[in-house]
C-alpha cells in the first residue's frame, strides 16, 4: 500500500511542513510550488526519499514518495503499518505501550517547532518522567508502526474506527463531563477557531493521572498534541475519541 505522508521535511526551509501548509503556499502563485518545493520535500524522518504533493479526488492533500527510492535502514516509514481496532488489541501487540509512545513522541517532534535544527528539548508534559520513552530507545529495532494522521488536517473516511496516532497543533480546552463531573472532555479546535475538530473523553481514572497538567485547563490554549485512539462520529456528527490510558496522550506548549 502506498504510504501517504502527512508531514514532509523541506530542505530549503529546514522545516517540517504539513500537506495543507504546502497546499496553501502552492496556491499563492502557479510557479510557487515548482520553484520552492519541487525536489525539496523529503521523508520527515530519514530525509532520503523525495516526496511530492498530491491532491486526491476527495479534496485531500498528502505527500507521496517518488518511485524506486529507499528509506534508510532504521527509518520508521520503511516499516509496515499495523491495523488494530481496539486499545485492548493494541495492548496485546505492545503491552507496555513503549513502541506506541515512541511513535507518538516522534511525530510530536514534527509539530513542536518548524525549525528542525532547533535546540529546544521536547518534554512530554502530561507524563511522569519515568514514563517518557528514553532517548536510548529512539533507535530501538521495531517491526511495525501504527497509522498516523495529522489532526489539524481535514479528516477522511479512512480515519474512522481504526486505532491511529493523531498529532498536530490545535487549540484545546477542558470541560467537565455531563453525566459524571469528574470525567473530562478535551475539546480540540483549529487555530483560527473556526473548526471544531473533536472531543477527547477522559475518564475519571485517567484524568487522575493527567489532571495536574497546566496545559489542560478551562481556558483555550494553543498546544502541540499527540494521542492514540479511535475516532468515531456520533449520530449528530460530533467527532469524538475516548482516551483509554494516560500514556496515550502527549502535549507540549506551542
């Protein structure tokens, strides 16, 4: 199956760019893409496979690799995707969530700063230090990866009812649950405040572990976020996800 990249590395800008960012810049002028981005977009991790911007028939934009190019040996995008339908099934594949958290940590890095050479260390604010994936495991040999989706890009039919790692830069606010006030909902909204993205339900048990996170408050805050779960759509059209473990959420100040 063709890999559809959500993020690309641009060597002329030394920056990570989402497909929508490149699409917006492409529309500035007919020659803008060919002059600034053609042959300058690469796999965000190994930077060995050249990427191009693709506009699909459903209006979605994504990056795809040029044919006959190979990723570096340890590049995660060389690995096959695994498809799981429940967190319980994921737990069987990855009992400690180490592999999942490693992937969440990696994609969060694509959003924390556009400058890839920035020296700021990424800290995972919502996790106790002992739960953060150690740098020593960054290059640990793994044999598969979960599907990834930028939550700040438009959602497609392929994004429902399958466990994915969602990531991006959004506005977030917490609100109490209606049935149980000790539950919480994280509301995610686009940066221009025009589009509601999704609700993340956090049970009382999970909220106990992340409630001290200052980035999760009753005021709208801009954050970089990465979480693992399954998006569903209610009969009224509301997009929601249930956070089933505190280790499956990472946030960083934007």
